[in-house]
């Protein structure tokens, strides 16, 4: 009896203010989609960080005959001796986890594989453009400076690249995107909250006869407010469901595009997307219900 | 049943008190007329009983409860013991007679079986046999007020407050309404009725409390509306 009564009142409220309900749902959906997008990017960045923290390395490029850096001009191509010495020294450093020697031809093969779908890039390069190098795995990626200082400028060493720095640029781009999405979504969420307040106010006004009688015959506050709260929660839920659609779309189109673009092969799993959707939908329902509750306290005297 | 002890109520926007040190005792099962010109404090009295307003001074006891000590979340339970009838009926236009009366029980969570049993009884009691399916706009003013009384009484309240229940109804029909209220009073329910209707007050010969500018100027056990009128 109770449940049936409350639900039918909720349904009547949603239908009676159809235009406002649609406005609420739209606003909630857009703001949650942006919020979810921000979260999604955040998840992506975190996942990439974790991935690259394990793999990120310093690359120590050795001199070849064609190297242009001053050290290489001075000493010429790296000799076998220099290579062995540097290999040993790197391995002896406490910050270093492992050292891999990559010959020029291995590096070339790796390059071809990696950029297999960018023919122009592959054609423009040739074997030997990437000199033989050491991939140095660090125990702690933040300690790259010590290792760099130890080998930089030694005879036979062309240059030392820290992959982390390249990644950081990419991450900061994504971070910027994330914050832009989050800031816009918060503004939108605030607008959504105000809109819900107004909708519930209208709803309370159009049902003032019923609520007045309920009050008089001694219905509890909770019972009087429940249909309104549910009305807001349902609007939030529908908005959240629509936003979920956007989030899934963003996962497939936006993030996949970014990954294609930057040649990173980490994809957000179903779990991460579900997490983002869950958080967004909960936020939508919570926001709507709280906004409705605060409005009712002002406009539905009990 | 209702006990006012030196109650003063001043509305914020007004200088003069709506009720000024009023002390009134209404016992269980009494029938009381509250008379006086508009603005004399009748409605304020009723609102204080319902705890829709709080007194500035003095104490109000209703059904053995000190309203000042009654926390807000318990107010609904107080109101379940009080039925209310108004001049403008306050029926729900999109519900029929049965549904209007049943609404009062639905919203306090009574089971459906119980509602189906008691609502027809009360509809009969107020003299609307066979009209359960009518919509409010198909009923006369007197019949609509009977529905409102049925709704106020269906939960068997200890107190029935009526604020000018015959104000919108012609004198002949009013007599029927009064008979219904009298019948309800005979079941042991305390009835407090604010009214301007001299003929009704005179014919009933019940207790009359007269208010003027927030002060009780007369309290007679078997009174009439007033010598001056």
C-alpha cells in the first residue's frame, strides 16, 4: 500500500512537470558525462603511469660515425671497450634495476613494428638512424638524474634520454583535459542542482493541496517528502544512465583515438569504465536527492 | 483534552497579540463553539492546538501532551489524534468520495484491508450512503463538507476541530452538517467549532466561548451566540 502510493505519486510528479524533468535529466546527463569523462581520463593517466613506471627507462644512445654531438665528434664512434665499460658501470649503480643492450638493427626492427601503420614514417627512416643503445630500467623512476649524470658526456655516449620526460608531456596534456572536463562539469552540476531545486519547488507547489492534507491528517514528514525525493532521484538516475552512454562512447572513440595517435597500447578495462560509470551515476542520484531535500526544507513546511 | 494556560500569541508582523493571556479548558467529549468577530483569535486558537504555531507565552496541552515539549517529528502523531474541517472543504478534486476519505488513512500507512472496511462505515455515518463513487464536483456544498468531515473522522480522532464548517453552506443544509458533528460528538469525540453562525449556536445550546481581540470575554456552558446580535 505504502510503496504503491509513494510510487504513483512520484510518477505523477515526474509526468506533471515533464518539461522541467526533461531539462533536469539533460543537464544532469551532460554534467555527469563531463564528470565521467574527467574521471575516465584520470583513470587512463593512472593506468598509463602504472604501466610506464614498470617499463620506463633511460635510453643511453652510443656514438656512431654519423653522430653530431660534440662528445661524438671528439671521440668518434663508440668502441667495443667503451661499450663494455659503460655497461658494467650502469649495472653496478644501486639505482639501476636492469640494463639491456639494444643493437642498431634491433632498434630498427622495433621501430618498424611499432609504427607499422604509419608507412611514411617507416619509409623516411632507415636502419642505423637509431644508434645502438642501452635501455636502463630504474628501480625508482624519479632517480633518473643520478644515472644521467654518471654517463652523460663520457666518451662514446651520444646522449641520454629520459622517457619519463616525454611521457610527462603527454600526461600533462591529459591532465589539462581532465581538469577542463572536471571544472566544466562542476559548473554544470551546480546548474543542475539549482534546476532540480526549481523543479521540486514547482512539483511541491502543484501538489500543495495533497501535501497540505497529508500534513493535517498526520502523515510523517518522511512520507510527505518521499515522493519528491524519489522524483529527484529518478531524474538523477535517468540522467546518470544517459551519461553512462556518453562515457562508454568516450571510452571507445576518444581514448582509443588518443591511444592510436600517441602509439600507446594501454586500454582501459571494463572494470575501470564500470567504476567511472558507478561513481557518476551515484553522484547524479546523490546530487539530485540532496538538492531536492534542501529545497523541500524551505518550500514544503511540515 | 485541550488546556490553554495563559497563552499569548503575537504574530511577527503585527503589534497586537492574536491571543492575549488566554486560559481555556475543554474536557473530553465536550462540544464547544468558539465565537467572535473576524480577527478575534479563533483561528489562532485552532492553529495552536495543531501546533502549526507556537505560543509566545503560556502553555498548551492537547490530549495530555505539553506541546512545547513535543518534538517536531512527533507532531504528525499529535495530528493523527485531531481531525480538521474547514470552510473550503479542501477535497482533492481528482479523487472520488471514497478515495478522498481513504487518502487520510493511506498517507499514515494503514493497510488496504482496514481502509476498505472503515471508509464505507464513515461515509455512511456522515450520510453519504451510495455516493462513494461521486467526484467532488458532482456533489453539493453540504455533501462536500460531509466528505471532509468523514475524512477528518475516519481515523477516529479524539478531537475534531471545525473552522467555520458551515461558512459556505446555506442555513438549511447547515443543520444537516451540525447533526453530523453532533453524532460524532456523541461517539465521545471532543468537538471545537469556530463559527459566525448565530442561528446554529443558538439552536444547539452547547458551551460557547467568545473571543474578542484575543481575549476571552464569555464562557457559558449552555450559551447562545450573543445578546448583542
